[in-house]
DNA sequence: CTAGCGATGAGACTGATTCTCAGGCTAGTT
DNA sequence: AACTAGCCTGAGAATCAGTCTCATCGCTAG
């Protein structure tokens, strides 16, 4: 058998690995572990969460490598770095069919994903109108989650 | 004459000082200087920019005080803390009649303000639909400014 | 199998923000 | 005006996320 990966990788991991090799990156254990972990996520994780999860579940990866790899993936456009005003960045796999934004509870820090077509339309409309080459957008709604109210 | 302030304060400073006293805060030189400086701003400044500007123009204020005061003002809802993904927070006076969002140049860091009614409508519409008490929102468009393209 | 060079990670370093706590000053009180 | 409780300030230490350095590891082409 060619594959002996822990869990079968999804479309995202496949596409990501392809982009990585296209971009000239060699294979490496640290990067494979990060990609594998992100592949299982539907929403964003912080670098420290990634570090902890990797140490527990997959394979410990140095902090420097985690940040380096996340930056590479962000530049390749396969990972999005989102800043939710919590003093730390979060990273999530980019899946065009699951584009979404976030609701952040100011009390407990909970992060909830949502998507809305009219909102996206408004953003795209603006992007075309301004004298600015818009490459991405981030929308965060702050407030209190159901539990914290 | 009752007033000998450097420049006549605008509606924002007046309302802010009122809220501060309502909230039980005493007067103080550091806070007055920060409020006065913010009152002149139409868009966001970073804590360091505020520190430098105060040291030059108004009255030097300790860094700890600047952060403490900005946090108080943010909690009172008269200042908005905006995180534009530049590794530092920025703060701007909240003027309901000048609600806006930001375009950030990923190359030179330029920040440009914009506002859009359809976008706000979409956000408010979402706010009503989710099981979440939305208290604010932040929208950032990333890309390259006209100069950097 | 081996050389060449990218990949990795321990730990030092940076920069922003927060904390601590010893005075300074405001706002009532007498 | 003088007095005082307790908020207001700010210098400097402490934190913390994130970045850099560089010796070492391990792919992979040949
Ligand atoms: Zn998400
Ligand atoms: Zn909550
Ligand atoms: Zn602004
Ligand atoms: Zn620019």
C-alpha cells in the first residue's frame, strides 16, 4: 500500500501538499504533521493550540517550525491567518466551499463560525469600487454568546 | 473665561468626559491629554503613536497610563480598539455619524477608512438572526494600496 | 551510498501589552 | 484653606506572542 497515513487526508490536505511541492518545498515531518492536524479542523486554532495538539496527538513540532510552516501555508493561500482581537492569531484551512467569518464572545472567548451571502456580496461590491487591490477580507462580530448572556 | 483648553473640544470629547464622570472617574492630567489627542483624530492610532504624539504635542503620559486609559475608554464604548493584523492594536474615537471600517495595505501598512451602507445592513441583519448578543463588528479588507501595486 | 542543501527546533531575542506599587492629585470634609 | 481617603500616574519589571539564529537532521538527486 502506498498510504499508511493515520487518517485518510481530505481534499484540502491533498491540494495543500500538491501546492507545497509545486512551490518547491521538500517533505518533512514537521510540515506533514501540521498539515495533517489542520486538515481535521473546520475552524481556526491558535499557534499554541496547534503546538499542544501536535505534542499530544501527532508528533511534537517545535514552535519555530509551527510559525514558519503556518506562514508558508498562509502565503500559499491554503491557510488563513485570522485575528479575532484576542491578542493572538489563529489559523484555519482555506476551503473555498466553506468560506466563513466569526462571532467572538468577549467574555468566554468562544469562536463561532457563520457565513452570509449578502455580506460577501457587499464586500465584493466594495472591492470593485475602491482604488485598492483587495486580496482578502476579515469580518468579526463581537458580543456575548448564548451561554454568557 | 471658563475654558482655557488648547483647542475647543468637539462633541466627542464632551460626551466622553461626561461618560467618564458618570462612570465615577476622577479627573486627571493623563486621561485629559489622551482624550484631547483622540478628539483630534478621525481614524485609528496605535498606542505608540499616541505616546509619541503626546510626548511632542500635549503632555508626556506614561505608557501604562495610555494603555489603561484606552482600555477604560474602550469599555465605556467611546473608543474602538481595532486590530488590523499588523501586530499591534489601534484605537479610534467612536463617532456614530462616522462609523467606518478599514482597508489595510499588506505591503506598506497604510490604513484607509471606508464606509458602506449595504455592508452595515448585512451585518445588522446577521446580528438579529444569530443566537448571540452582537455588540460590535470589525471589518478589514487586506490588499495593496494604489501606491504599492 | 553520499553530498548538498533544504527542514527542523532549542533557545535567545524582540516588541507589544500588562502588572506592580510607590508617590501624586482630586474631591469632598471640617 | 487645610486635611485625608483613595483614585490616578508612571517607571520599570514581568508576560507573552511571535521571530530569529544557527547547529543539526534528514530528503533526494545522482
Ligand atoms: Zn473559522
Ligand atoms: Zn461566551
Ligand atoms: Zn478608522
Ligand atoms: Zn501600500
